């Protein structure tokens, strides 16, 4: 995918956001949320990465809506390289590799599903594409990153997915607000909501 300077400049905020989200999530996934709700130990179910990672889907879906699927794929690919490079330097190698694999597959699926649903009701494309992408991302990431480690990765995966669904729901008004604040340029095939 060839990108001229003008296109790169337009996508740079999304690319930087994607890289930072990947890095933060790769570091934060190593830290369980230390809280008790009655006798329920949250640390057995949720890591801090579950809260930050869903923002990557918001970045992808916003780019897709405003600039089209091709631009969203560019943000994913460049953000992936940026995020994985930083993660290889600053996070655990196994987590960086698991994250990169899961991220790339899940985000590309998100773009595909979003693009198929883009003409429907404003919330369906971002919510359903995030739901499908999050399910695949969770399954791939946790099995690659933590299988055989003795850590409670299955419950972390389940807790992570529940948090991703909750975050997808909470981020819908943010997506809607961004569509109002950042109208799509007509020449790029984006669609204002």
C-alpha cells in the first residue's frame, strides 16, 4: 500500500494512537486488576489491558467511517509495526508476539465486518465489528501469550472479553461524537453519520 505524504499526515494521529494503545495494552495486560468485590477476586478475571485495548477498535472504526476501509487498513498495518516494535523493546517478547498476531487478524476482521455494515444504523457497524474482532483477538492473544504459563489465562480471557464488550458499548457515544466533530471528506469515500 503506497502512501503519499499528505495521506500519511492525515493518518498520523490515528497511527500514533494505535501504536500507543498497543504498547500500553501489552504492558498493562501483565497486571491483573487488584480488587475484591465481596468474595470475588477481580484479579482472577481482569487485567488492566482489557480496559485500554478496546480503544484500538474505536481508532480503527473511526478511521474506517471517515476515510474508508483502505485508510483503516493502513492505520492498522503502520500502527501494528509501530506498536509491536515498541512492545518488543518495552514489553515481554511472548506478549508482543501474541499481541501482534491477534491484533493484525482481529483488526483486519473488524475492518471487513465494519465495511459490510457501514450503510446500516450508525451504531451497528462499530459495535458488531468490534464484538467480532474482540472475540477473535481475545481467543488468539490469551492462548498464545499465556498458554502453559500456569497463569489463569482462561478466566483472564473471559473477563477480558466481557470488559471489551462493555467498553465497546461505552465507546459508542464517543464514536458518535467523533462522527459529528470530524466530518468525513467526500473525496475519500468516508461516510458521515
